C-alpha cells in the first residue's frame, strides 16, 4: 500500500456541522473550527469534561483539534465535527 492509499484510509467517513449553542452528543474524533467559541462547560473529550473556553480567540480559522469528542457545545461560530 503506498502513502496516498494509507492517507485515504485515514479520511473520516462523515462529519456533522455544529453551528448553534445547543449541546450535541455524538462520537467524533476531531473538530475543525470556523470562528468557534466555547463555553467553560458542556464539552467532553476523551471521557472527561473539558473547559475549551481558553481556546476562544486563539484557534486559527480552519484549525483541527484532535480528540475523542462525545459532547460539543458552542457559544458562537461553528465546527465541522469528524466522525470516526
């Protein structure tokens, strides 16, 4: 298997667009941020509650953050949440 084939096997099968302030439960392995801002509570990564608000204003447009996300809540902007 060449390098391109290996990379393509790692491409996610599907994704969700989250662009509201409701809590979303699911099974995602990465989020791509589009001016996203996060509340101090309401996000679960790798089984633990995570305060993602310190990232507000820090993530460049289109940044990808990896982890096993099972709950995503935004206070603004949007994310593309990649399913495994």
